[in-house]
C-alpha cells in the first residue's frame, strides 16, 4: 500500500510537470529492463542525440546510436547500472528540467 501511495505521488508530480505520467513510467520500466538485460540497441534507441558523455576523463559528443552502442560500456558504467537497478519509480527526482535517477 505504501509503495502504491508513493508511486501515486510520483505520478502526480510528473503529471503536474509534464502531463501523462504513464509515458514516463513506461519509459523508466523499459530502460531498467533494457539495461539489466544488456540490450545496447534498445537503450540506444531511448537516447536523445546528440549528448555529451565523460569517457576516459574526456568530454565526448555522442552523436548517434551507432556511436552510443560502440561506447556503451564506457557510458553505461557499473555505477550507472547500479544506480538504475537500485532506483524505484516512486523515488525518482523530478523537476521542470526533467527526471533524474540516482544522484544524476
């Protein structure tokens, strides 16, 4: 029951910020599943390109899905996987800038 109430609170937060919490819940669940299964192509399809990543101490522009898949293990590190695995939908952080997993 408490989990359901917490998820309802996150639903209300996301609805107030972005509308349609169901899309965000579905995305979050699909992302967790794809990362846990090591489905690099599925994760790559969920990414908004281009974006900056820190790889080997350098800022790298990831321009497309092929580049993301090639550097997947350098972007989706053990730390990222652990944070995503530990994160529950109900305890996501959300504000006008977006939704965050873990500590960013």
